[in-house]
C-alpha cells in the first residue's frame, strides 16, 4: 500500500511512502503520519491512498513510521479546500495543513503502549513468545513506549497482533498521546458572564425578505453566495441569527467569521441567548494550543456545530457545513499577511462552494470586488436600506480646513466648529468619538492653500513625503521627485507635510477640555491584553466623555450615548499610497459615522479635510454607497486595476541591502523578459521592483515587484518561476495573490 503525503516543509511537492502491512488497516486520508525525510523525521498528512506503486523514477520508496491520529483530522472536503487555497496562494500544502494546528500539537500524537498496574499478577503461561518479549521490554518502563519505538527495541516488525493479544488479557493499555480534554462552552471571549436572554425582534420587511431568500436557498441546497448590504444599524446581525437558526434546525453546521475576536462579546451573548442549548465554539489565537486541538476534534466529530471566530476559523473542519457568514466583509483583518497570505472573505466563498453551502457576506460598505460580483451575477444582493426602528442615519457635515491655521502656520488639530460641537456634547452630558486613521508615521504633502496633493503619474496613488531627503516617492513603481518649491496648481509656497497622530490629538483635547474624561484607543494604548475591551467598556459605561482613536473605534459595538463623531482628518486615508485609498476612505468614514446616533438622540458627524471635494467624502456624507461604487468602479476600469485585472505582488527581502537590490533588479529583468517573450506569461505588466513602503523591517531590507495581468494561471506561472529563481540568490520571496475572481 502506498500513500501520498503532504509534509510540513517549504516545498509544493507531495511525497510517496509505503505503508507496512501492520499499519495498513489504519490508513485513511486526512490522518497525520510520521515519516522519515532525509535524515530527519517529519509530520505529514495523508492525501491519497493507492494500491499500486507510483512511478518513483527509480528512487527507493521509504516506509512511514507511525500513524498519529485515530480519526482523520481533515475530511475529504477540507483537503480539497486546503489544496485549492494552497495552490491559489502559491503556498506549500503541507505547511498550510500544519499552520492550522501549530507547533507541538501538530507534531504530537500516535499511540503509547504500557503495562497495566496489575500486569505482574496477571502474566499467564499462555502468551505467545513474541508477546512475552513485549512484556519483558515494557516491564521497566512506566511511561510505556510508542508503537514505533517498541518495534525498534523488540526487533519485531509487526507487533499489532501481539498487542491485541496482551490487551485482551488485560496486560497492556494503549492510549492516544495524552490531552486534557476540556469541552469548552463559549471560550474566553469577553462579556461572557453578562449573558441575558434576548427578546426576538419582529423582522421588518427588508429583513424578512433577506431571511426568506436565504431560507429558499437552504431548502434547495447547494452553493448560494449572498451579499448582504445594509447600512450601519440596519439589523444585519439579526439576519445572520435567523439563517443560523435555520441551519441548526436542519442539523447542519454554521461558521460565523468576525473581524476582531476581541470585539465579539456582545455578539457571543446574542448567540448564546438565542441558542441556549447549542454549545458555541469560539476559535481565536487566545485559546491555548491543547484546547484548540480538542475543539478541533469536537468540531470534526460534529459535537460543536456553531463556530465563531476570526479569519483562521475558516479552516475548522465543520461537519455538514451549510452556512458561512462573513460579518463586516470589507474589514482588512480578513487578510492574513504572514505564512499563507490569504484573504478569508474570498476563501469563505470558495469553502462554501466546495461544501455546497450558503455564504453571506455582510457589510454597510461592501468591498468593491464583492459588489462587482453582483453585476457579474456571481452573488445575489440582499439590501437593508434603513436603520431599524426608523432611526435616522447621522447628519454628516464637512469642515473645509484650507486656510484654517493657527499662528504658527500649522493647521489646527481641532477646528472651531469641531470645538464648539464637542463643548455642546459635553454640556449635554453626552459622549464623543474622535477618529484619526494614522498608520505608522506616514507623512504626505499637501498645499495648505489649495489642497493639492501630489500623485504619481504612473500609478494614480499619492506620493509619500520624505522630509529628510526632501523628496516625494511612489511606493508602487519607485518614481521619485524632489519636493517642488511651489504648488504646481496655485503657485503657493506653503507646502506642508501633514502629520498629526492620535497622540497629538489627545494632547490638544486635554488642553482644550481639561475637565473632560478622555481616553485614547490605538495600538499604543492596547498592548496589554484586554485593554481594548476595557476601554470600550468604560465608554459603554459612560466613564469616558471623549474617546480618541484609530480605526479600532470604528469597529463593533453599539454606544447609545455617543452622539458626536469627529474625524480629525479624512485626508490621511485619501492619500495612502494604495490604489484602494478612495475605497478605504469611503469605508472608514461611513463606518465611523455609523458609530454615532445609535441611541435615542440622533447623531452628528463632523469631518475635517483639506479636500472637501473628494468623491469618497461627498458620497460618504450622503450615505451613498452605490454612488461611490459607480465612480470608483469607472476609475478602476480606466486604470485597469482590480477587479478589471489581477495583481500578484512579490515581497522581496534580504539582509544585505546591496545584494538584495541587485537580486531584485535581476528578478525584475527576468520577469520582463518572461512577460514580453510571452513564453510563460503573456500579457503581464511588470511594475518595479520598488522599495517597500516600509523599507526595512527587523533588519531585512524590503522591495516589492508587482505583476498585473488578466489571467491567474499565467500570473501564477510567472510568480512561481520568479520565486524558484530567487531561491538560488539568497533573496527571500513572499507572494501575495490578490484578489480572487470567482467561478
Ligand atoms: P447591524 O448588524 O446592521 O449593525 P444589528 O443587527 O446589530 O445591526 O441591529 C442593531 C440593533 O437593532 C440591535 O440592538 C438589534 O437587536 C436591533 N434590531 C435588529 N432588528 C430589529 C427589528 N426588526 N426590530 C427592532 N430591533 C431590531
Ligand atoms: Zn496650491
Ligand atoms: Zn508610481
């Protein structure tokens, strides 16, 4: 008997092994095996079983050492899914499988054989000679031996029969490698103890329509992808809950993905209140490895049917999967940027397709790609156009910051209208959120008089301002330009880097409102575990008057006391060096604005900007998603950006700057050669290599090379040959494939 094994090594190849006859009965796809590999041992997963020897090209086929699982860890459906993902994201399948159950849990397992406590009293003369030998070997070893070790020590190849004989005689015990089996309910997500039973609201007509449409698909069975587009507070979660109820009633499994597991407290409470008899599996990185392994097995056995988790929960082996929900599908945290670079929202659709399940992508601001799939008739659109109970969407006002500045010539952090609004809010005893999306220490350049931003001619992205060298640089193609002495649009010489961060905002707010209770929520203030939740709970408990934060404040939770939302600068995200900058701006403004006015009092949103005419801002102001979509999709088409093309980016890194740059340039030349020769890569545009936006991380210098084309197979082929080539140059290459175009 021969098996095909995916091994946890950095290679896309799979390997053939022979199965000794005494292990044959236990072989099944999806079980882990321990195998000899070179001079070491490795753990792999059985992909396929075959009776005839495959053509090994004259090489010796080695034998596996042990089988580690009594039951397969991965079913045929999951193996197909992992295979798809690994090949799409150009990642070794064996590593992809190992990544889901990381570290020691993945490497341990198998059977241990030991004598029973009273074995000495039970030894009989009736044992076979081989069984006698086993007893003698095991006698001095209290912890017993693994099957493989026992074979080695006794020199007996097939000892299964003897072990069974000894088991029957009550002389030995065979155990799986030990695990503390602790069935979990709810897990460690916050807010668990404030469980309340929830009154089930009566659906409004739009919700009812959505629920009915999904139910029809569940009745019919099979793959059914939905995009649930509902404004903030429109009752999307209620639709998910009804769909989940339908699935559980049918005995199926449901998977609910959320962007930030730390923020699922409220949602988890709602799930448990709604499904009191249903154990909910919560999968997130805070769960210990051993517990995760146990959850995994319980999910696989069908004992846990409702699974909630962050992006990696998508890989859970849910039985009879009938529904996948991706809440806030536009959220950036669905993208994984280490190991396999996958996009969980996209993979959720693939997973549902392979499982023949329904999938709901929900958002107030769907990713352009997702909405595009409506027009392409790949997804069905469900719409919730209004907030529940006819609560109005907040009123959005734009504050033009051009010409507003303090004596020092710097623009004010808090404009007069925003200060007035804050003062009013405080005096009414209500709460405010101030938002500033400032990633890292990026600075960009604008004309303080006309708002002109500086954009790359080749890429239609903003140029990043490098103060030290006084240059403007494009992170996409490497274009660079010295800072001009005057604004090309209006001639003003007042060009400035705009660089206020949340800390500066906090300082200003404290100075202006010394009596207010102020807190800040960003990655600097939430390094301690649980700090994030604590701050939000203090906001919910009305212990904070003004909360200042990054996009973290835009996510999750209802705060009925918040009536004012201030955006310090809409320009920060507008000017990101990314062709999705406008989309990100629209999303973040709409999401932040949606935090306001959830309670009885209508909300008010003030947005400060140097660019009040920007379409992302105008459309967000009127809560006009489709209007935004139409403008943005036209511009994508004109520039042939996704969804009208596909991008594969190669992230190159090297310890040596010189070596890395040279190797990167060689790689770029090779890419162009292959692309123009059309041999492996017809119709592919090669952009770069350019220095990465963050040029050095952890002592490694970084570049990126962008491949743009229409066909994923040729992009894959080119990326593959480039990474193979790079493997010989000492350059580390990681690959991002973006995005998936379905069906
Ligand atoms: P979303 O997910 O779109 O932001 P939610 O589903 O969280 O919205 O709903 C917002 C609030 O409105 C929740 O407190 C929810 O319980 C409540 N809600 C949802 N649907 C209804 C309804 N049909 N009638 C009354 N309240 C509702
Ligand atoms: Zn100007
Ligand atoms: Zn450029």
